[in-house]
C-alpha cells in the first residue's frame, strides 16, 4: 500500500521571504514603501524583530497633546 502523503524534499528553512522579495510582491499589487518607511527600515535593519516593531510603532503612533 502506497502512502498518499507527499514527500517533502526541501528543507523548510531555505528560501525565506526577504525584504527585496516582499517589495517585488507588493509592487505587483501596486504597493510601495514611502521614503519615510524605507528610511526607518534601513535604520533598524540589524535590530531584532521586536525592537524594529517598537521603532515603527513609535514613529507612526499619534502623539497625544
């Protein structure tokens, strides 16, 4: 009896989505990063994901008066 479950031949860790790849996908959908967001992402490139998210939130949340 043969199993109908497909055999996965590639490692799941290979081929992650890069920023360049994400930008290409977004461009097809008509979405582009603003210069402000592009600068912020470049500045936080080497930071851990949580710190990048905090920087983005801090940049774009409204300041209360």
